[in-house]
C-alpha cells in the first residue's frame, strides 16, 4: 500500500477551505485524475458518492464513503472499486489563513497495470496530489 501526506497554507478561512475540500462535486476541479463524481447521497459521516478516474489511460470506477467527519476540522473517505484507498483531509487555523493537510493511502491494481507500471504510477500520483493542493490554493485565493 502506498501513502502520501502533504500540506499547504491557503489564504482563506478554515470554514471556506473545509467546505471546498469537503464537497465531492469539487473533486474533478482540483484532482486531475478524477473525471466525474455522481450519485452523491447525504452529507457528513455516511455520505456516499461514485467517481470515475483515469490512471495511465485506464478508466477506473469506484465508490467513496465518508467514514469520519468533523465539520471545519477533518474528513476521511474510504473508497472501494478498482482502486482501494483512504483519503483524509484536515484544516487548522494558521497565521496566514488555513493549513490544509491531505493524506492518502492507496493500492494500485497491479494485475491491471503490471509491476513495472506500478512504480511509474506511484510517482505520477504523488505529483497529481501536489498539483491538487496547489490548485485548491489557487482557486480559493483568487
């Protein structure tokens, strides 16, 4: 299982940053591999939605369930489907706005992509998450 964690300071209120990251329909805006989010049911803990993503040219489908949710503090999603992951986000006040931290643990479907491609995809996914943080900052600061 691969993991990644990083944070960024966003010049916006904690409430605004949390609301943006917490909204599943925003995922395709800031996370490059997410092509679509649909069938969102509920809010907060227990919320579910389906997603479509692209990884190395493969179209992947899955479902996320919010397993932890503390408004304006943190959220954790577990995904099932072709990629299994735990995706967490946390916000905390910072002297210049809000510190947003993303943490992801996931497994790449090795039988689908092969061992050699797994290493390339791991590096690519790290870059994508870094771009995601930068995009959130850009969207919320503009």
